[in-house]
């Protein structure tokens, strides 16, 4: 690849990093900060189109992060964005919802197997947190079980006990278990006693710094059985996987239906929207809790969501993502072998990831990912990636050209395994 | 007025209420539900333009709620929306922020007197909650003082102890005081002991079911003194008032500067955006906390915010809102006297409100507001209203025609005072 991003050298992004350093804490914060990424990652972006993004210096990248999930059909999708812009022109956020809210709730209830109703918000964190509030209102209980290391948002209840700025009371009602370990769930249930409100779980294990892990069918079914036995709510956090794996809900193929599910990221292909869905047993509690926000009923993201669902069905977007991700995963496996490097390629193809064996400090991963960025491919060394339906064979092959060069650099630096 | 909304009768909104009743808990939830409003309020809206809105049946209203605050310059503002749509066309939510984040942070730091930095999110609730997390990280303490009855969002820490679905632990670190009552603040500070992290306060008292109340200057200054003495953070929740009263911050005219301030609603004239701003003392804590969300760095609402600030300054929007609100308030006082009804008109003109004397159960307010809705004016019986810079004299006079008829109905029903 001829593209050579030089943003990281700090002088060619129009001074944005320096300016941001003065008026934004740390220059940037949260998951979009490049502070812990290799030097070749750009901090500021100018444009996206389909499966490509451009930084503010004009460097082009194949995008394998898809805005950390939201881009399901590709950046700046014409049909989706036209739907949103038409609503903006007529008035987006009004004194009440528009007809799109009803259309979208009906569509989701029709698509998502466990859902009898839907509520809308803006952040994934809004709806994961709303899920436990609804579960507590429905059960009159307090304790919530969460897998250790799982990410459910920035609210205190889901974070580790030592999270900065949180108090012991923020997670006083949270009990941790190990993903795919029913014994650890049973132990947590025992700790909860007669106060178990909900078990919250992601459909796959997609923790930072780990190979992705599919749920054992017995684990998924076991959670359902345990919740039924205890009269607690099973909550699937489908914020990251929702619509990428299965429009019916990510555990439908396992035959496991939750009581509540939280969706966001890709629901409106980048337009800010989140949804909590629930079954009949949760409806009255959902009606009684306080759930409201200034922009939650804006119709533009809902129109975008309806257009996204149209495109998803019309174009077999899930099939396209699966094929693109599989091509990428197969290519990485082949390249690893060819370079004499041991790697683990994990995840469903739509959310691929790769680690190097024996790379506990992620040095190899950092070097490799940085070389990919340098050569025009944007992926992440410690967080799962995403492909979109805009990732065609040519795009994936272009990405694989860069990953091949990056493998060579890792082998030259660390030696073959 | 000849407009006669008939939505409330339930058969002419295309069946939306009936459909929503099946797929949305309670048919609608939160502050946009009309369940507790008089029968003449429409639930579903189709369009907004300037100071006017239209329900799905085509009935036109003068909008005195402004989408519950966000509409500062009026609905579907061409310059603001063009800025947002241009970003959508090039790619809104990407793998990192765009230059607009830096432009906007610089602009806010320049405008808002206490602010040395800004962070962005989607909901008012995001940034009020982030404020206390930052305050706790900065101070290493837990307790937060909040005025009883004030609204700071849907998070448990700010809600009353009996809020549905919340646990005792959610508000274990919250201590309530009375607005404008420094003795009650001192008592709360004593209760907090050496564990006081922050005092959170709205710039005016704008609780539901109450006349709006300006802050006593000694109260505002006293809070600053108490926080300085205790080494705690003063947090102004400017979500509802921000940009309507004073672009420098709503307590700048009182000479009181907070350590942290939370902004949202009108920041981008309806596009979903929130901002936490802070001073130098809070910067390091803000850098250390976990603050992130999938859509938080989307550039379209930031471009809209920059355009909103441009328009606000170029057109003296605050002066226009003040004049429109004053014309409305003066008109209501005059009409009340003319009809022999005792009313209290309260609030800064930009956020006007009116109650009837001796109307403890808000029966008169409900009848009056329902008649206003029936005659094409949308306001609220128990929550403050909002005017925008699009409310010109003709619009206000048209509203006053409807309020006059509504006063006559109240007098005919309940008699003169």
C-alpha cells in the first residue's frame, strides 16, 4: 500500500491534537482516544464512505472497526441517511413521538422473537441500565449478576469495584460470575439469596484483551433455567452484536429467549438510537419506571433504523458480513501459518478478532496493528473488530495485503514461533 | 382560533395510540406521554417549523414547550440543520472525533466563564451523572447534595428514595437540601461530614408543580463559599436553562462560577448533544474517569451546536426570547386580572410558567391548558414552558388569543376569585 499516514507524528493534523489537549481532558477520552494505541493511529477523522474512512490528513483506511460497531451497512449509507435527513427537514425532536416510533416498535416486535414491546433511548448504557431498573421493578428485588470483565456501559453497577469515581454503593448489588461457567453462576445465585432480580449477559464473550468466545449452549440454556427457577429476569446485552448475528436476537439459534434485551450501536447504522425490548411479563414494570430523555423520541434515528432494517433484509447484509469476515479470518490464519507465527483468530466472522500466542503484554499485537494502520487498515490490537455489509472481496483483499506486511514486520522483530 | 384538534378522541390519529398501546409500554412513557394531560393533547407529531408544530392529524399549534427545551432558535432551523446534514453526508460517527469536537470545545471554553475544558455526550443525564463521578474522582469522597424535588435526570442518585426500580444503595450517598435555604444546606453538609464530594444545583428552581423561583444571590454565593470551605465541587445543572439565560453560564450574572456544569437540551437546537464543562481543578479527574458512548463523538450534532452558537450571537436570540416571553407573561397577567382570576406568572421570560392561586390539585391549570391545546396552543399545566427566538410578536399574540378564551372557560367553570 502506498498510503502512509503520518498523523501520529503530531504536526500534520492541523494542530488538532495540540488544540484538543488544551480544551478536552487528556486531549481525548474514552474508547476513541488513541493514547494507548500505537503511534500510527490517527486521532481525528474527516470522512467515511462505505468500508473506507479518511483521517483529517486525507489518509485513507479500510475500516475494520466500523465506528466501533454502528456501521452495519457502511458509512454514509444513502438510503439510511436520506431517511434521517427527510425527518430533520420536517422536524426531528418535537413535543411527542412521531409515527416512526410506532412503526419501529412494531417492526422490532415482529423481528425479535422474545419482544412484545420496545422503548427507545440514545446510548447502549441507557438501555442496559434501564433493563436492570425494569427487572428490579418487576421482581421487587435488588441483586444483579454480571460476568466479570464484561462491558455493559459506564454505569457504576456494571463496572469493576475499583472504577474511578465510583462508590462501593454503586456496585453493592452486583455479583460477578464467570462467562460460560454455570457453577460460578450458581454460586452467585446462592449469594443473591432471595434477592435476585436479573442476570445480565452478552450473547458472546467479547471482553477486551481476550479471544472472543462463543456461549456454550448449555451455559445459555442454563441461565434461562436458573432465571425461571429464581423468578429473575434474563437480560441479553445485544448492544454490540445486535443485528450483526441474527435479527431475531443473538441467542435465538440456541433456543434461548431473554426477558429483556438491550440494543443500540448498529440499530440505525450510525444514527444515535438505543432500544430496550421486553416480553409481556416485563411490560407493566417498564410502564412504571422513569425512562425519559430530551432526545429519546427524535424521529430521525428511528427513520434511519427502519431504513436500516429494510436494507438489512433486502440485501442479505448478515450474509455479506459473514462472508467478508470469513474471508478476512481465513486470510489471517493462512498468513500466520505462512509467516511461521502462531495466532488465534476468534469471533463470529461479523465480529472478528486476532491475538498472537504468548503475547501477554500485547506487544506483537500492538506492532502488528500499528503496521496495519500505517499501511491503511484500521483495526484494533485489544478490542474485537467489526465488518459491515459494505466490505466486499476487494476491500478484504486490500486489508489482507496490509496484514501480510504487518505479519512480516512481527516475524522480523520477534522471530517466528 | 378555528383549529380544533380532535386527536384526543382516539380515532383520528391513524390508530397510532391503539397501535402504540400494543408495542410500547403504556402506549408512551416518560415526559412525552399525554397519559396525565387533558384530553385535548395530541400524542403524536408530524412536523415543526419555527414556533409552530403540527400533530399527525394536521392540527397546528403555537409551540410553547419547544420540544421541552431543545428548540432555542425554532424548529427545523435551516442553518443549523444544513450544518448537521452536511456532516451526515460526509460521515457522522467515525472511529474518532472530527475537527468539530475541538472547534466546539474551544468555543464553549471561550464562552462559558468557568470552563477550561469540555467533554461531550448525548443525554442531560449523561453529563449530570458524569459530573458527580468526576467530583468523586477529584475529591476522593462520596456524598452529593441535591435540592429536594429538583430534576437532574433518571439516574438513581438524583431521584427520590421511593423511585420505581431503584434500590436504597442508588441514593445512599445523596443528601437533600431545600432550594434557597442555606441553613438546610449547612445541615446537609454536617451530615456529609468529611465525605462531601459535590453540591448539585439548578440555576433556577424549576421543579414540577411549582412556580419557578429565582436563586437568592446569597444562596448562590453561599453554595460557592460552602464548597470552597469543604473542598467540594459546585455543580450547576444547566441542562434546562443553558444558552437561554446567559451563554457564559446561568449564574455568571450573580458572580458565581461552578467547578462543573452540565449542558444539553438547547446546545445544538434539537440535535442530540450534551456537554460537561469543568475548571482546571477538575481536569485531571475528568481525564481519569470512564466516559464514553457509541455516538458521543458524532460530529453532526457538534456542527449543529457551532451553527446554533453562531445564530445565537448573530441574532441576539436571548434578547428575542426574553422579549417574547415577557410579552407572553405580561399578557397573561393582564388577562388574569381582566377575568377576575388570581394567577402567578413566574420564571425568567425565556422559561415562563403560570399557576392559578388555590389550585392545589391543578384542576384549573388542567382545564386552562387543555383549552389552550384545543385552541391551538401547546403549553403544559404543571411543567415550565419554553419560548424560542422564533417566537415573534404575532406568534405570542396568537397564543394570547387562545389563553384568553381558556381563562374565560376557567372563570365560567370555577367562578372568579
